[in-house]
C-alpha cells in the first residue's frame, strides 16, 4: 500500500454515499493524534467469549528504548471506509419473512441497528441469484421483448422489498448496491438464465432494463446507489445456476456505449462498478481502465475474495488511484467443521482486504438455513446468521463474530492508517474514525497466546491475545 500524501488535514461528520461533511463542532486535525482524551476500550472473541469486553492496560508514554511489534503511524492514511454488510438474496429475505414479526425485527436490529453489528452496506440481486426460491428475471417472456413490455419487479414485492425497507428503517444510511446474475433468458444465445452469454443486439435493451430496475426500486422506496454489469463476469458456472459470461471487451462496450449513457440520460446518479469477480482477474481490470471512455462512467472495481490475493487491489490502485476498490462477496462454507469458530481466519481476510485499499467488506447471504438453503445451484455457502428450519433458532458463525470486531467500531468515513510490524500468525489494521477515535484490530491465528507490544504516536501498550482470537481496541 502506498501512502496517501494529499489532504493530510481533514475532518468527517458522516458520509452518506460518497460525500463528507465538516464536523459539526470543532475541526480535528488528522496530524494531531492523542491517546489522552478517551479511555481505552477493548473487546475479544476467543474460546467461549464473543465480542466480550475485557481489561487491557491503557496507553502510557513510550519508552525510547522499548520494542514494538505493531507501530501505528497516525499521520499516514489511506482510503476511507464506506461500510460492512451482507447480501439481501431472495433466500435470505425469504427466511427473514418466515420469522414472526418480533424475531424478524430483532434480527434486523441486530444486524443493522446502533446496538448491533451496525451494518451499513448491502448487496441486492437484479433478478435471482442461485440462492433463491425460484429462478427468475424482471422480464419473463417466452419471446424476445426488446421494448421490455413485460418488465416487472413484482416477484420482489412479496418479501425482498419489505425486508429492504425494514433494514432502511433500522439504518437510514444503508448503502445498497446491486448486480444481476443473468440477463433475461430471451437475451441469451442459450435462451436460459443458467450459463451462456448474451446477444450483443440486446445491449440497448439491457441498459434500459437496468434503468427500469433502478426506477422501479426507487418508486418502491429503495434507492440503489451502485451497480455492476454482472456478478462474476468470467464464468458460466457450467450451466448449473443463473450466470452469464461477459468478455472483457463486451463489458467495456456495454458500459461506455449503453449503460453509462442510459443512466445519465435517465438522470440516475447510480455508480457503476466493473468486474464483480475475483482478485486473479486484475490484469483484465488494468486493460479495461486504460480506456478513458469507460473510466468516465466507472467509479471503481468490485472484487470477490475467492481466488487470487488482495494485493491485486493495490496493483490496480497504484495504476488508477482515482478508481475505488470494493470487496463485494466472500462466503462462509457451512460444511466446514469450524464454521462457527473460524473468526480469526475471517479477521485475517478482513485485515488484508482493508490494507489493500478496499472501501467496504460485504459477505454473501445474510441468512440461510442449517443446510445452506434455499439454493438453486451447487454452492455450499452458509449465512452470516443461520435460521434453523425446524426451530427458527438463530445462530451466528465465525464470519459474524469477525464482522463484529470491525463493523461495530469502524465508522463510515474512517481512514485506514499505516500500521507496520510482523510476527507469525499476527494480523493488524488500524483506523481513524471521523469522530476522532482510533481503532486497532489485532488477530491471533496461532494456537497459543501471544503478547503484542504496540506503539501509537508517542504512546505504547501491550496486548495479550488469546489463541485463535480477535481483539479490537478503541480509544
């Protein structure tokens, strides 16, 4: 990660979308950090403890000769944070709808409320994904319908839109973005939403399909702030689920000649993100962003975490620093033996993502049942929460508890700070919140306890990390 040297004095109130406002009372300089103004708070997840408060020695003046494993530089900072969250798939919203109203309200408050995970970003599907009760598009027609006369979002009115509206009531600053898993079947060579690719002759119609979706959702009380052309552009999933291959050039042509102008002509300020696929496709992204006619419509790159390494985001940032990075999908596997206790593995992933310029981290399904269903594909994903089909009991996986150490304390508009230092099985990421507080998340992936001396400006402390643990400090 290369240091950002511009705008070294800046304050933030709260970002709604991408705009920052000045602090309501008293500007605070990023270059004037302190450990004296607020008491240190600490939380740990380890063993039987789940985001539990614990006592940690506070900051004290640093000894010039002391050794520090983790050194935080509060004057070198990187990207700002948009938020954390998960995907409102058809499957997740269906399971939420089956809960009684009190339990449904409670779990949405737990995920999005100020006393819960404080999720502030969410992904929706344009039509169905593979995690759905049925496969559908928003223009179900046996014959080609280029004028989109049969366009309808009625399928989503039963429980998806009501769930989104409830989540927005809990968190009015919820940032929603969307992606299609497939165009309507009649736009494709195989006349199926499962696998294949689409006819270029329908690019103009497909651009209007996006416009109609955004307008219909807006009219239903749900504003979508960003979209990508396709979930996972580089695979047809062997025809087992809704999917569509988009070549590198077709994605460029569609955005710059059709989708971008269509959104502009409709006076929609929806951001466009490219790729929405894995790190290992970073070379494709570099080639695409070399086209200035594409870049004028594109806000950034949506990245999946399944293949490749997160430094791909840094490579792209270094070449195109004005293009943002968004981590938009990574799923827990419900069949893994440590599904409920792998919080340190997840925190390792989250730290790496934030240390490579990503503005958000978004998991896959918010909720699935104990079998990883409803599911019309071959995936083995588990939900961030599990709603058990027989009892309606709700349980939480390791990914959930890792999210807690980030989303509960990192505010929208926080800046990632430079933190250096290495130690086997140790991860760290530090941030400065817009309210002047600071956050340090430490992860111990080892099977043994470790002592981690830390330094921040002219102060130091030592943290004891239990085995397989995540610790968050806030001051």
